[in-house]
C-alpha cells in the first residue's frame, strides 16, 4: 500500500499503460482521477476500479486544451483535497494513431501537429496545471511517458521530437520542483504489448515488454522508495537502444 491516501491524476487513462497505472495505484491505496479524450471509455475505466473497491473518477479531457486540463485538476483537488501524483500517459505515434503512414516529408501537417500537441504540449500543460499546487503542498511527483524513440530518434519525426521534449521537460520540472520537494521523472519504454503488433519491434531480449513490467517501474518512481530520484529518464527497452539492431 505504497500510495495509501495519495491522490493521482493521469492522462490517457482509458487504455494501455495509463489505465494499468491507474488500476495499480488504486490497488495500493491511491485515489485516482482518470482523464482521457474518450468519455465513455474513461468513465467505464473508473467504474471498473470502483467495482474492485478502489476510489476513482473518470473525466473527459483533451490534453491539448488547457481549460479542460485545469478543470480536471481542480476537480481532483475539490473531491480529494490534493494532487500528489501526475502521470502523463496520453500519446502515441501520430502516423499510427492518425492512420497516415506517409514518410515525414510527405506527411499531412495536421498529423504532425497532432503528434506534437498530444505527445508534448499536453504533458507541458498538465504539468503547468499541477505544479503550483504541488509546490504549495511541498510534495508531488510528475511522471511522464517518453519513449526509447525519444532517445534514439524515430521515422515518425514529430513523435521522436516530442518524446525527446518530454525528457527535457522532466529535467526542467525537476529544477523547478526540487527546492520544494517536488520530483519529476520520465520513463522511456521500448515496445510494449499494449497492442499485439508491438511484438514485431526488435529488442536485444527478443521480445516486447508486458505492460506490467513498465508500470512496475512507473509505480516505483512515483513512490517514496524513489525519494532521491528526480530529473531522471529511465530507458526500459529490452536493450533496443544499445544499437546494432537490424
Ligand atoms: N505501447 C508502446 O509500445 C509504447 C512504447 C513507448 C512509449 N509509449 C508511450 O506510452 C504512452 C502510453 O502508451 P500506450 O500504448 O499505453 O497508449 P494507448 O494507445 O493504449 O493509450 C493512449 C491513450 O491516450 C488517449 N488520448 C489520445 N489523444 C488524447 C488527447 N488529445 N487527450 C487525452 N487523451 C488522449 C487515448 O484515448 C488512449 O486512451 C504513450 O505516451 C506512448 O507514446 C508506448
């Protein structure tokens, strides 16, 4: 019960690692505010946690819209009294999510803007919305999902740029937060089986990660066990970024 009575807010929490993180935080005692673009899915996700005996609420939030982001943070504070943990999970490679596989130099500009806005701007806006409260509380953790492609680069150029930006944002938030007891950490996964096709991406260990393997690292970094870690990016990629993969 590492998160007993902690309040967590998560973006992109209707599916994948955002959802699993919310579920596992709730299992360890946190009260969780799940946010996602998709109202029905995020409401069902929160209801599932409540049905298991946890405390959760689902809110529709488009991370590209600061008014919605800030309203969700206010709701968390009104309902539960604080915000201790932010997990920025909303995101994805624009060419895949927008079903637009063109090479970057021929890519539709709206797709590129989606990639930058959801993967980077949304996380910056969410951090902006929680940081003042965390500084005032004298505690808090901002955990953001980057990607190994933020380290190695990506053929989906806006995705690679945004995910590198997340690593930079984490360092900058750590600078702002450290004097006030607020930490910022970043997790950069290789392929994760939130979708079966991720099994096709190569790693040195010859497999993709189970979502639980990534979420265990996320929970560790959000917990007091990681109290001396801030500004750090953790690559968890089965050795993919060592290089030399065909
Ligand atoms: N799955 C992988 O292999 C992998 C690898 C490296 C990094 N990542 C990163 O980890 C994070 C989670 O990945 P996943 O595979 O679990 O994701 P996922 O696709 O299962 O979930 C992403 C969620 O973000 C939500 N979302 C999309 N646009 C949004 C918006 N504008 N506002 C709010 N929510 C929005 C979606 O509705 C969805 O529920 C992402 O940031 C992704 O880039 C994933």
